[in-house]
C-alpha cells in the first residue's frame, strides 16, 4: 500500500479527497493547521501542523510516496487581507516543497490565473492574474515545473464534499442557493461574466486518478462554463418563487473566463460526473432541513472568517511554528 500525505486535507476540498483516497488501496495521512476547523474527527492518521514548520513537515514527507498539496489561503479577498502571509503559504511553501521532496506531487492551482479574457482558454493560453491569490498560485506552478508533479487549475467549485468539513458558502453556486432560500431573491450584477464550474467531488476523482500516473504539467479542470445570469435562472428551477433582480452596475470581481478541460479528458479520461443541479440540491437539502445552524455566520466565508479572526489565528500558528 502506497503512503499518501494530504497537506491541507481537513478543508473543503481536502475532505472530499481524503474520503475518496481512504476508500482506495492507500495509507492516508492528513497534515493540516486547522485554520478554519475546530477539530478533525475522521478515522484517518492526522498531524496538526503548519506548512511553514519545515522540520515537522519534512518527517512526514519522508514517509510519503505521494503528496497532495492543498495548503493555501484561498480566494481573492482572503488573500488580500495579508499579502505577505499569502505569499509565504501559497508560494514560498511550495518552493520549499520542490527543494525538499522528490516523490509524486499533486498540486491545486486555479483557473483564476487566466484573469479576464473573452475566448475559451486552454493550458497554452496566456495568463493574466488579477489578484494576489492568482499571482501566488501561478508562481507556485513554476516551482513545480521540473518535478514529478501534476497541476490542476480548478474551476469555481461548488457542492458538498464530505460529511465533516466546513461547507463554503462564499462560492457562487452555493451562495446563490443559500440566498434563494433565506431571502427569496438574488441580485445579479452585470451577469455576463463566465465561470468554469466544477463539483468539489470531481476534484477528488481527478486526484485519485493521478496519484500514480506519469502525467505531468498543467491541466484545467471544469465541468462547464456558465454565465452568472444563466446560473441564477438555473437556481430558480429549484426555487420556483425566486425573484431575480438584475442590474447593470459593474461587479467588483473583474474575472471573466471560460476554460477548456479537453486536455484532461484526452490524456487521462477525466469527465465530470456531478452536475450543477446536483450541487444546488445538496445545498438546498442542508438549508431546508436546518443542518447549518447559522447560514450568515462568517465561518463559512474564507474572507469574512479570516478578517474576524486573523490576529488570533495567525498569532497562534506563528507561536506554534516558532516553538517547534
């Protein structure tokens, strides 16, 4: 049985990946700082640690035949709160990984590296990062260029990944679904922006497919490209009384891009199996059955949670790294 280290495995994406790999013929270990989580309750070998604690992380890298690297500050707004910290985690930690690990690496990047472009983009298209998040992810990709690494540029995620990890309600499909339930109306600013959407469980499938392959380099992962305005009407199919308010007011998020995932399909047979409607229904079930206590809690938004807790969280993490 191969040993798989999932760095950042306690989070939204990590939860789905951990579950799927654990069900397969692998030994799984999760290394995570629990930045957003209060606990880790899965029956999986768990190490509480920060990726900047190199001495601690190195001993677990020595154990691993493959590393799934998820550790990052995720999202434009969350990363902008502290650009220096973002750089140290999203970029510098990956540079250190490249210098200190020679096994298989599966790395999560983002389609945000493409910025705002009007044509459908493939892996050879120019990159135009518009945020600290996208810029640090693009720089991290470069450190892995000559490693045994496969890099996934993820579309905008949605859906429920597992039973334990914190759900994210700051992702467009998820938040539109929640607002449809809470408010009975949703506002669409502009609406012509495209997003390449992808269910979080499909990310896990792509990772599992490539733990032991020889495929390297960059692959876009997405199910479909959807206009935000069209997505709003798709949500209304699940909430028939939903009122959709549109305005020409420009949305502050200037990203607008469509991507092709044809390369992933042709090279290793990846096809999304989880639909947008499935993701909407997953969130609708959670909110209608009152399984999320406070839908407006900042806990479910990366930016809002970090803004409220940055000082105490980062001080704690820093002290733990310094004391190690």
